[in-house]
């Protein structure tokens, strides 16, 4: 039995992969996408996307993901459910991805599995996601003009996002489990906002519960040592790190950066020829839907070029050399 070798398979069905599939399938490149959970990724479970170009009134994440899916499928993209657990590249340069225990082979692979936000794991967090609990200040900060906010975290991201949110919020309580771990430059910037009374830093504070009334966040309960403390707020932004969805690649030979994100070159190709990465799983990504879509398009063009070069090599006739 001869194994089917796809032109390309894409792991993940977030905006980056779906955009890439629109491009590849319009070029008649045989494309199959594999998804382990929700088509659309984190975008699909975002209540409102207010900064995606072309939607002046905003758009629900589910609707945006659905439109991208329909567009990709219209041109022939195939979407299948299954979880990837491994990737290898054979001596013949054919890529093998293990999906639910079976081998799927392709000439090229796009990894667009995204990243998950690290969670606090406290009551109210999951239930109020997108409705008062957020993980992206650029995406959702504008909903909180003239409101009070809580930001959780003490690293670079938390400090950067807290500063960004001051352009909307009247005041920000920054809850830090231990100490501020942001860079010295960011800490200097942060101090300016503290001095202006826009941000208050609370060290040694551990959130324990997010409380809402009538489906609207009202306050955060926390512990400061043995003391119970409460922070009144209209919204909670959590920045305690990202967890790239790359565990299935640990034995693949792909190179990662210090945060575990996939390294690529300017063509979005990894160190493994014919294996590409785009979107939030890629080192250097901006973690925005619009840029993830753009990276998907760029990756698709690189995939097309790779396949064109591959077909050219395969079709070059052998040259017979005359004896001297």
C-alpha cells in the first residue's frame, strides 16, 4: 500500500493556519489542516475582536474564525480533527507527523499551533474569560476607558501591558506574587506611572478568586501573607507568561528560543527544510490576530516556493557524462 504524501499539512486551525490554507489551496496545493480542539484557536473563544482591520464595529472571535474557515474550505482546504504527537523528517525529505497515533506524510509542514496563556487557575477566571478577564491589553484594553483595572504579574509583559493600559484606565492595581522581575528600563518607566498615581504596585499578593455580579467583574479576592485583601475592579488582565503549544515537537530537532517558541528565518522556515512556522507559536511573533494572518500568508508563499523548487529538482533529467 502506497502512503499518500500531501503537498502540505498544517497543524492548528487558528487564523494563521486558515489564512495560509486560503493561499495554498488557491494555488492548487493539496492542503490538510489538523486541529485537536477548537477551529479558530484562541481567536474563536475571544468574545469581541475590536482591532482586526475591516470590522469598524468589531467582530466576535467565533464569527471571524468561522469566516476564515469557510474561505479556506471554499478553495478546497480539508480540516480534520486529531492531535499531533510527533514530527520527523525522513532521508527522502518527506515529513511524517503522528496524528492520533497514525502517520501522515507531506512534502511540507506548517506549524501554527499557537500559544496558550498561562492561567492563574482560580475560581472565576475561566468562567469570565472575555467578559472581564483578559490576556491581551492591545486586544481588549480599549473596552475599559475610564474604568479601574487589576493587572496580575510582575515580569516584562505584565509591566509593559500595565503601562499600556494607563491610556484607557483611570487606575491600575498591579498584583505581584513576589517581586517585580521586569527589566531595569521597564521598572524605571513603571515608577513614573506610580509617581503619577496611575498605577499602584502590590507586592506579595496572590489572587484567589475573581468575583462578578450580573456577569460583570466587580473585584478580586487575594491573599497577602495570611491577610485577606480585596481589589475593586471592572476588569482583570493576567500576564503570567505564555506556554507555546510545542510539546509534540520536543524530539523533532526543531530549534526553539529561550521561551520555547519556534525559531524561523525570514521565510518563516525552521531549521528543518520544508517545515515552516507562523503565528503565536513562532519566535518574534507579535501575538496579534492581524499579524498572525499576515504570517500565514507569508508562510504559504514560502511553501509554494519550496514546492516549486522541489518539483523542479524532481523533473530535471539526469545528465549523462561522456568518458574522457
